[in-house]
C-alpha cells in the first residue's frame, strides 16, 4: 500500500504528512509532519484512514 517517503494525509483532511515507518502488518504507518509553529510531529495512523497526496 504505502511506502516510506510517500506523502499522505488523513481522508478527513489536515496537513500533508510523510510516511516514515511501516508497521509490521502494514495496518499502521508512522507519519511525520510539521505543525504551524514548525515543530516536527509524528504519529502512528491506521493505513485505512490515509490517502496519498
């Protein structure tokens, strides 16, 4: 589905994020993005909640 380096976002909207790590089952991926203040944020998100940008 997704590969490390892909640019994605939540299907419901929000900022563009970069896939930085794949879960063992590919169900969850770690995404990284910068918040409006320029701080790096990361989160593990289920792949079904994401779409490629």
